[in-house]
């Protein structure tokens, strides 16, 4: 599983995100962007963050380190913002921490024109995971120390919101029209040749295993967390088996 780190101080809310993530200090002296189980998107958004983010890392993309943040509800006691208080009170125990990249800048394609190969790999990967949240309005990428870092994958893996019909979504075409890299992604075949052979059952099981059992237990229609993990792997393997069905 991901490393577990004790949160020590809630610093401030980050209101750019609809789920009200917060900047948090932790016992390992790190600073994290915390994403909470009590937010509107719930634990499935955190599952998608882990599975898609860690898959991206293993495919060669720069992704901030992820940890499980242990929260004590007492941290909300002196928080003046009632909305933040309610969110922290609704999120005791384990939440997701994303390593904070100090001094990073939001990606702007007008300032950093992407190389065609990189743009193609990012778009191909987003198409594979069904990421609908990499638009020109909100690229969900940061520029830090000269590299482009991929963040915020909670809106991907949409099939897990409707497991009963998930098999019908395997070949759902990806809508590329709004993707921030559409003008530059001219080599999707080359991107596929690099990325697809690396998406194996072993790799998928490795990243799915990083999701805490408690964020999978109790899923309707599944006996236990292991069965949910198997479903994630089966769905992604089926998608990898037929890129022509969904690739732009």
C-alpha cells in the first residue's frame, strides 16, 4: 500500500479544486495537498487518483508522490471556515496526500509549447484511463524544475461509478475535442507503440494493490476488496486489448 503519514496541521484550503483540497503539513516534515474521503466525489475519486497516477508514474510520466494521510478530527476544532470544518469532520482517518511542489506553475501551452511526442503520450494515456479533466481550461499539469508534472486524476476511470454497466464502457470512444494537447498530439501511433506493451496484468495489479482496502470494501455487487481490485484490472486489460475502439 502507499506509505501512511500522520497529518499534523491543516494549513489552508485550496479553493481552485471543486472538492476543496487543503494544504497540510505532516509528521514526515512533508507538505501535501490533501484530498478527502468526505468530499463530494468520495473515495472513488481517491481510488482513481491512485490507480491512474501510479500507472502514469510507471509509464514514465512525472507525478507527485502519493501517501495516505492519517487525520485526527480534532484538527478541525479551531478551523474558522465552517465548510472546511465540516469536510474535516466528515473525513476522519485515512485520506490521500499528494506531494506539494513548492514554486510550481500551472501549465500554460502558450508559454510552454509541448513536444509532439510528449503531447501524444499524454493524450494517449488520458484516452486509455478516460480522463475528462485535462482541458485547455484546466490542464491539470504543473511545471516544476523544468519538467511537466501530471496531477488530478480523480475524474478518470469513470466506469467505476457504474460497475453493472462497466463492460459496455470498455470500448467507449474518448472525446478528444477538449483536450489541451489536441493541437500537438500528432503521433498517437508512436505513443501507443511506446506505452501499450508496458500495460500488463502484472503492472495493473501492482498499482491497484496500492488502494487501501477500506476504500474498496462495501462496494455494492462485490464480495470484498479483492473482487473490486480484480474488476479494475479486468476493465483496464479489456480496454488495452482493443485501442482501436476508443483511441481518437
